[in-house]
């Protein structure tokens, strides 16, 4: 009898610890707010089943909060154990037009970005005015002597006289005043500051979707970052152009490949946002096509899926993949882990390559996300962002201003 009692006590202790650990884990990984389509129920795609208490009952009850489209619900593990409260917003179904087309990106910075600081040979030895002034890689020079600067040439012209200048620096969102005094470079025979700056960048990516009526597009699924600093580039203006794939540098374990492409047209659209969730703007030339629904993040499941991507002159094509993991609590947009399973794609690219970022991921005919990164040590795998996150960004695109620019 004592043995049975001990075993029962140990079993109950283990179960209790498991449940407590599960609750703590889920509190940190489940969102504090989420969307739900009108008429749907909520059940999260987790290893541990999570449901929302009386979601439809609350929504259909005529409750004042529910009629406004949002309310508070309680998330429960196994439908019984309370985990946390969360805000629910009821929305109409989201529809977009899939793209999967490769496109060229040109971004002009808001200010100029310091990409490196170095020493300069002078009559008194090596020195670096930029370093002395306290500038570091990643700083954005917003203005010099009170005048806004946007190009490398504007910066060079101000310092070519050898006079000091007052610089307004944007460092991680904080504005800082710095005084920079150039020195005479005895090798180059001109005044220099010892800082290298960049005013623009260009590259290629994949357009994920666009809106059927407004033409607002979403692409990449991650920010365009400076190659030297790794920081997102603050955008003053930007353009997109058509691109053509020339060749493919295949991925292999330890080295990510890339799509090699050239720009083949004049501007086809404008970029308004370069955010952590991708680039967004307006697409000038598009044909209305069949729309697809966006699957909300809590409904994305592990299992078979497809990607729509461009790897040759035939345009966007579907290839099979597997969604191996989802993470609604991701703070860096690594919301899914996907694995390429399509033999033909693996043969041509070795897996995921640079330039595929933004390629739509579909499951059960719905858009669930977009490819964002490749696993360098295993290029068959990569990360993806939920489509729902990308869709939220299109709401902030300044359509009227972009149309004026066009």
C-alpha cells in the first residue's frame, strides 16, 4: 500500500511540475494579442493544445466590446488549465495577390551612414578625426553645420576646406551633436576625416504579395541592411525595378549561395518602408490576378507546404517544402523553420539562396509566410516570417505620397 501511495505521489508531483512548466513556457511564447477571422474558433498549433475560452460565444453575444471587434479572452491548456489572458481582434478575411517575382531594390539613405572609421597619415603621424569625435560604425550623419546631407559628395564638399563642422548624428534613434575637424592627408594631398560613408544601396529580393486594388506591395520579409554594419538602412527614398536572373551560385553546407541577377528596366515602383518585416511600397505595373487568403499565425501548422519563387526565366514556380516548426513568440521574425524537400529545386540551388528572401510560403492554398533567412550550415533549411506580420505593415504605407512621386 505504501509503495502504491509513493508511486502515486511521485506521479502527481511529476505531472504537477510538467503542467507548471508548460504554463510558464506558454506564457512566454503565446502572444498577448492576436487576430481572428469572423466566425472562426481559436486553437493554437502547439505541441501542447491551447484553446481560447468561449471566443465565439463572447463574439456573438452582443457584448459591447465584441461588437467593436476586440475583447479579452482566456487561453487554456488542454481546454482546462488557465495560461494567460489575451486580446482578440475580430477582422474580415485578408486577401492578397501572390507574386514570387524577383525584383531589384534601390534605397537611398535618410542621411549618410558611417560604415567604417580609419586612421589618416599626417605630418604628425596617424590620426582619425572621426574616431576622435566619437563617431562609430553605424552612425547616421543627419546634418552638417545645420544643413541636411544625403550624399557622399555633400559630405566631402563640406570637409574639403579643412574647416571643422558641427554634425548631428542619429545613433540608434538618439540624436547626438559631434564636432569633426578634418586633417590633411599627406598621401592623398587633401583634407579628410577618416570616415567612410554610404548614401545608397542596391540588391535583389523576391516580392511576396501585393494588394489587388491599391498596388501596395510587400517583399523580402526582413530589412535591407548595410553590408558593412549589418544595421537596417534608414530610408529617405527607394525604387524597385524588374530584374532578370543571369545565373545561380548554389548553396552548400557552410556557404550560402545566391541568385545572380541584373536590373532590366526602369523604375516599376517606389519603396516607402524598410522595416524589420521587409520592404513595402507601391507597385506601378501589375495585372489583377486571383487573390488568396492570408492564414493567421495561430493556424500555421507543422507539415507539408509550398514556396513560390523565381529561379530562371520561367518566372515564379511552386516547389515543395516542409514547415518543421512555428513560433508565435518570436521577437526577431524567425517565426517558422522550413526545409526544402523539392528535388528539382535542391538540384538547381542547393536549397535556399540569397535573393529568395520574400518568396511566399503556402499551406492548404493559403499564404502563411515568406522565406527570410537560410541556415548557412544546412541550406536546405531556413527561417520564415508569418504573412500576417507582413500584412500589418501595408497599413502604414503612404500611398498618396508615393503616387505623387510617380
